[in-house]
C-alpha cells in the first residue's frame, strides 16, 4: 500500500510539468531509520510561551541528542484531539514510534485511542491514562508550590521593594506577614498547589495564608476581586493556580503595588505586561516529560502503563524566578530556597498534598 | 457543480407561477406542485435557456474551481520562493503546488481512515447546510444554526445521560436511544430557532441580528449549565460525563473501523436531504416557503400566512441544525464538551455553494469535507504552513461561490449568448 501510494503520487505529481526529483523527498518522514515522534499539542498551539512551547523545547532537545524525526500537529479545537491522535496512530509513512499528547484535555480521547491502537506507544503530560501502552507524566505540584510558598513567606517578612525604570513600584508591607493563594476550581489537583504553598509559607516562619477559589478558570475579574481583597487585608504576595483567572491576580498586584506568583510556565515571559510584579512562577517542566519519554522510546524502554510523577530533583517542577524581579531577590532568600529544595529532595521535609494537613 | 437542471427549472417554474398571481398560488395550496418537471413549455425557447443555463453552470463551477487552483498554485509557488528551507525542490521553490493540491484533493480519498475523516465532516455539514438552505429558501437568513446546533447537542447529551440508567443496552438500546436523541436534538434546535422566527414575525426584529446574538447566548448558556450543574467531576475540561455506550454512533462498516464516522449518520443526512428536497418541491408547505422566499408580498396575497410561515420555516431550519448537534454528540464527542467547531457557520457557506438547493448541499458539504481532511494531510506530510492551506481553501470557496462574476464573464464565451440574459439577470436561484 505505501509503495502504491508513492507510485501514484509520483505519477500524479508528474502531470503537467516535468517535476523535479526533489518532489518525492519533500514528503515527510524521510527515513525509517531514527525514531519517529509525533506530537499533538494542547489548544493554543505553538507560540503560547507555555505548555506547547515547552513541549517543543523537549522535542528540540531530543533532536539534538538522538536521531529523531518529528512531526507536530496543532489542534484548532477540542474536537480535533481524537482526530489528530488517530491520524498519527494510523500513519504508516512514517510509522510513529511515539505519540506525545500534551495536556489533560486529551485524556478522554487518548483513553479510547489507546485501546483502539493497542500496538502504538503513547505518552500524555499532566494527566493519567491507565493503559498498557500509555506512559503518563504528572507533576508533583505540591513540591514546586512549597518552593514558591517558601519564597513568598520569606519575602513577606522582609522589607522588599522594587520599581523605577518604568516599572510598577511594588513593595512588601511589613506590618503583617500575610500571603494569599487563589485557586481556579476547587478540586484535588488544585488543592495540591494550595497545600504545598501553605506548607512552604509556614516553613518560612509565622506567616498567615489566605486561600480562596474563584470557581472558574477564565474569570479574570473574579480573580482580581479576590486578589484585591487579599492585598487590602495585608497580603504581600499572592500565588495563583487559576489559569486565565490568574491574569486578574496580576492586574490586582500592579494596582496595589504588591507581588504575585505565576503558575505552569514562566509567566513573567508568557504574561510579559505583568513581569514587574511577578516574583516567580511554579513551572511544570513539560519539556522534561517529553524529553524523558522520547529517551525511553529511543532506548526501547517505553514506560507504558506507568505513571511518572516528576518532582524537584530532575527538574520536573521548579520555582523559576521572574525575568525582571529575579535579580532583585536577596541572595539569603535564594540560598534559603536552595536549602528547602534539597531538604525536600532528600526527604527531610515532607510536603502535604491536602491543605488540611498543611 | 452545485446546481442541476431540475433546480434551475424549479426556480423558473416557481417564478412563472407566482407571476401568474393568486390563481396559480391558490391552486398550489391544494394540489402538489412538481417543480422538478418542467411543464408544457419545455419544448419552447425557454427550455433552451434552461439547458444552456445548466451547462453554463457546470462549466462555470468547473472553471471557477480550476481558476482557484491556478491562482492558488501561483500563490503556493511564490510563497515557496520567499521562505527558507533545506531543499528548494520545485523549480527553486520550497513548496510544490502539485503536491499541495494532490494532498488537498486526492489524498483524502486514499484509505479508510482518510475517507472516514472526509465523511465525518461532510455528514455534519449536511445538517447545518440544509438548515441554512431551508431558511434561505423562505427568504430568511439564519445565521443562528451554530447556536441551534449547540443547544440541540447539549440537550441531546443531557437527555441521554438522564435516561441512561433506564435504557437497555446493546442493539435494543441503540434502537431506542438514537431516535430519542435525534428527536430531542430536533425539538430543542427547533424551539431555539422559533424564538428569532417569532421575533421576526410578531415584533419585526431582523433575524440576522437576533440569530447572531442567540449564538452567543447558546454557547455561553451551555458553558454555564455544564460548569455549574453538569460538570464531569473527573475532568478539568468543561464537559458532561459520557453518554451511554448504546447511544454512540459507530462506523459499523469494517472499512471505517475506529473512525468518528457512522454510515447510519450518513444515511440519515442523505435521507434528510432527500426529505427536505421533497418537502420544498412537492408539498404545499414547501411551495409556500419558496414563494415567500421569492416574493413575500405575492405569497401573502396568495393566502400564505407570512407570520406563521416565518416561524415554521425557522423552526424547521433549527430542527435540522439541532439534529446535527445530536449527531455531533453521538458520533464525534460521545459527550457534550464546550468548544464545538463552527459547523453552523460553515453551513452558511455550504448552503450558498449549493445555491440553497437541498440536493446541492451534498456536493458542497463533500467539498468542505475533502478540503478539511486534505489540509490535515498537508499538515502531516508537507512542510506547508496551515495558514497558507487556509488561504487555498478560502480561494476555492470564494471562486466557486462567485458564480455571478463568472456568469458575467460567460456572456462573452460561446456558452453565454444573449438569450441567457433572462437567466443571468434574475440572479439564478440564490434567493437570499
């Protein structure tokens, strides 16, 4: 069948003009040697400075290190996830050794496709699909949240201010050692963020943590309202795990001259207009997940059926300091963060996953 | 490609009759009008116009299509000259227009998976294309098919989830649940379209505005209802839980194994096309619809209740879109999930391509389906950017949907003698 198709292709392409020899080589999948990797990106596509761009980074790294043929597909809507996954799985020119699906929104589609294409190796980031041919990569969000909580807790107890050069003037309020957390919807995933953040803040000393949930991932107005009331009640730093709602938190921080902490990707890059109030971001390293999964497939060790929870040690999650403000953060604070990080990695500090235990 | 002779004849026939005034119209209210057949005057000079017109239209469609390919090829070739690539294989250009069009139009027909992709899109567009066409024929511009499809689909999903514990499994379950789901989709889509219909009939609100606005209402209402009351607790996406397995439309034929396409849905779509064509062509209601669309005042004079007709034709249009929503839920997503593709909006283009003729909706929807699957193939096989492929698709549609322009040109070709003026100037049957 593939050879028929090629023949047909050649003759079809030859009609009309004497097509050059280059025509067939312009087809994708130039060779069967090497590892063929397909990536179905999350909504938003490449250029999102978040999940998708990080996934691409992981692929680029893999291409540097191994013999990889890569093909990406950017869905334009929810309903295209199953189609694109199937399209990769169906392809036999090239035959994909691994199909990476980025983001939890692909989980339902993958659950079905993993059954249908039981010989195909898949991986998913940020969700668990319990199938023998799917390697699931999730993040220990509580650990990264602990780190940013620790940072927030340390700074709220200090005199810290930034500004000038066209930046918003911002400072901490030394009267009260208070920080805040804004969640999107209240579910067990986001509670892991909250638990880690509270524990981290408490680790820094006697710090009060206010928590609230906006009930939505896409309500910046609500996020702003919550954050404003937190800032007005003495909070110096507010951490959000609320998707699009978080933009409101950043806006509130700018308005009140306080600080905020971003989530998922380095938001001082992806939400540039707020970089003068974003202290740090709790980054989930999708690139690490993608690179690891490709490495496994190259070494013929696809972790099908396994769930890999990426923590702090191999850079699965990380507190990435802000582009603009990172350099302003005092070095004692940075070294305290390093300490707590190694404390978590070697098990001296245990981080709860439920806010009740924080 | 979209129009056929019977349609052209039908339109001219209807024109003729409405011009004849109340007598013919009143007649038609009681007897069936067969507009597929050209009556006694078929031997007259008029028949020449009609046949010439049919030929002309086929010629025009093909010419338009080829012209779009030609223009597109030049565009692809030139774009390939300016971008950087490792091997500029085609006459110094990075993109080979022949390969691009091969993948756009031929590759979608190779292999069960690709054909299923084409058919999935085609089937869904049959419903929305029909929906828009019916409204068009009644002289109504239903931009709200999207909203009607969304609410029809949502209602279907919720109803199926609600009755799931009561329903039997297996084939019996399918036999009960699928018709039930289609009915729910039709009722909710229809009722939702009846609102702008009633607003138009009784409050003189322009249906273009109301239907556009109701799309937003539908989409956001669906979002609110799901995220507040019917959210699947296991998912981070805004979606309902899955509909019962028995209500899912499966491919049945092994050739399409595993695809999101059902032969049953295709049969339903084609059946609705035939049904709509029959209703419009052969029933008193259809005659009322067409007459109103051509000249509302004449229809009114002939005894058609214009208010009722507006509401009923909008309801029919919405019901068709609602069925599309039901099929979307049962065939594609297996649940309602926010972010429904713009099937309703594409339906407008499909309908216009089809000259608002129900039969024409089939090739028009197929063209959309092929190009959808084709652009996916290009995405996977050639390094041509998605946006450029979007331009090529747009060119094809623009060219094929601009018959007036080509009819004008055709007057200066052997296909368009002066005798054609009558046809050319009445705007064909694109009675928007």
